[in-house]
C-alpha cells in the first residue's frame, strides 16, 4: 500500500464528508489496521447499516452456494430451533417473522 496514495484518499474523504468522518475512520487491509483516525472509539448507532451489512453477507453466502433464502436459521443458530423452528434466512433479510412455537 502506497502511504502517499492512502493519505490522499483519506484527505479526499475528509474534504468530501467532513473532518469528523475521517477522525472516526479505520481502514483494515489484509486483517491489519493500516490507518486510524484519532477518534475511533466514538460509539455510533448502526441500526440501519446492520440491515445492509446482513443482506450483503447473506447475498455473498448465497452466491457461494453456502445457503439459500429458505434455509432455516436453526441450521446456523441451533439455539433458535426450539422456539423458532420455522424462521428462515429470508425472514431475517426481509425483517418479517415466522410463528413461534
């Protein structure tokens, strides 16, 4: 990773989204932190982003043939089997429910 290009990208981001965004930025590459802002410990609510991340991760798993939308959640979370035997990954991604037992 070229440090000058990394700094140029971070500077552009700072000019585009504002300094606070860069102060709270962490960049991970190949499992290692290569850049960090000076305010990375600030807590943020990520409720809406959680939906995007979960749907993207599910799409990647489906693309890799590791599951399907109608795969039962209990296949991945056995603790759900007793109370929610019919909940599927589709329920998670569409934020709908199945009937509890």
